């Protein structure tokens, strides 16, 4: 079968591959605990599900405008006004099939063949593949656990070339859970404007941050300089709607139109019923977020104490639901890298994890703590026995 050269160069998603392997082992009757997939273990709130049911009953099952129904686009705009004080409107938003399609549309709209895109590492697994599909070049800016995996202006400047046109920022970060402060984001935005570099700010986890850290965003900076930034958001994490596929962007109206052109020739509008559920989520109660944050803080602390108890270096995350410890001190001849170690842990402990190599740092392994407390402790205890023998 002839497949395009473009796809031959693209690797499958590592997180989804690990989850598939875990499901395969479960089907064989093996007990597997997954700390691999990035989705909350809470259910979608009932009022959101009820809105979807009502949409079906009301016959809201036909095509909608490609960028989303006006009411939902306005609700996204109001979100940034309500939480961050950014003045915007529905024309500056688009609704897409999850944050992934938003990012893909943005990169396809912004990147010309041969241009450089700066990606701080560790990074979310799909950024490089999307840049490659847009025929751009991924330029990685390394960070360390000691600096909380946060990139600096000096690091970005050292990586900048005369072909650099886009920077992807992610806060809170997947895979590290680390967050930039508002002054740090503002300094990076100032540097980017000075050098005519467009920022894609991936803020999908923006509501899942933990005290004393507070949610931050580049949306206010976008208000002042709308031609230099695009904000990416989603309901997948904050409203436990991973399978509903709701992502959105806040961007200049011209960029929204360009993204709509791409979306119109690929998926068209997202599911009409999902749009009504998303509208209820944005306009209704946010209690689910507070409930999850309380659980995630407790689980983060449990997991952090166990993992650092192994002697591992690991920043304590301020958001999301991941830890990204340095574990290369436990690599062995039969498990010499993060992928091999994850395979060993899966086979010997029955715990699915994602290798750090998928995120650009082979010294690390990503742990998701989006599971109940008892399961989390059980899983980490089993992993610890494989790593330390204790």
C-alpha cells in the first residue's frame, strides 16, 4: 500500500500507544493500572450531559457554522473577560475538535515551509509532529528539573534564528505540571514582540492550578497586541470532557478566518450536540473544577512524597495532574532508557507510564495522578519496587 512520505516521517502518539498496550494486556486478563492517560477520573457534570440530551430532543442535530455557533463563541470570549479581564468578542474565537485541532489549525495557518518553531522541552508529544506536518522545523529549547522546566528569555534568545517565526508556550505544562508566573509570561511576550515572533499559548490546563499559585494567561497581552498571540483552551480537562472534543482559540479575527478556512476543508463544525453541552459548561456552575482541584492537590502531594522518597529529582507541580521525575539513575543494562524502563514497569509491576523520550527528555518518565488515592498509592508502590527493589 502506498502511503505518503509525509506520514512516513510522523510517529504515532506515545501516550495513546501506551494506553493501547495497557488495554491489550487487560484484555489478556492481566491487572493493569494506567498512570499514562491525561484525563481526569471524574465524570462530566450532570448539567452538561443534560444540555446535550436536551439538544438531541430539540433536534439540534444539523450543520452549524464552521467556527461554532455564535452563542458558544461569545461564551468563550466571555470566559477570558470573566477570569482574566480581557475584552474580546465572539469574532475572535473558534470552536474546534479538541485542543489538538486548534493547535493544528494554528500551525497550518502560521508556519511556512522551512520556518523555525521554538518548542521548550520537555514538550507535549504532538507539538513536533504538527510542526512537521506544517513543513516547519522544530527547534527545541532545553530546560532542567532544577529550573522547574521553565524556559527563560535568555534560553529562547540563544535558540532564535533568522527563520524563527513562532514560539509554542504551555502553562500549566504537560508533562511537568509546572507553571509560569504572569511576570515570566509577560517578559517572554515582550521578547517575542521585539523579535517579531508569534506566540501560541497553550493554556488547556489553565483552571487546574493549585494555591498559592493562581491561574495566569496571556489573554490580557493578547488584548493589547492581538496580532502577536493566539490562546488555546479546551474543556477536556476542566470539565472532564475529553471524549466530547471541545477546544477553542482566542486570536485576531484574520487568524480566526484563516483557521476556519482550514477547518472548513477538513472537519467543518464540531458536533452540534457537543456545542450545546460546551455552552452549558461555560455558562453554568464551575463547582467541578474546585472539587477536582481539592482531589488533585491531595494526590499530587501523595505522589510527590513517594516519588521523591525514591531519591528522584522532581519539581513539585503547581498545576495539571502530572509529575515528571528524573529517573535515569534507575536505568539498567536491560532497561537503558525511558521507553525500555516503562516497558519493564508495565510488564513487572502492571503499571502503564509514558516514557520521557516522547516529551523530549529521556531521563524522565511521566506519571499522571488522575486516579483515586488508593489506586495511586498501589501503583507507585509497585513502581518503586521495580526501580529500587524495595
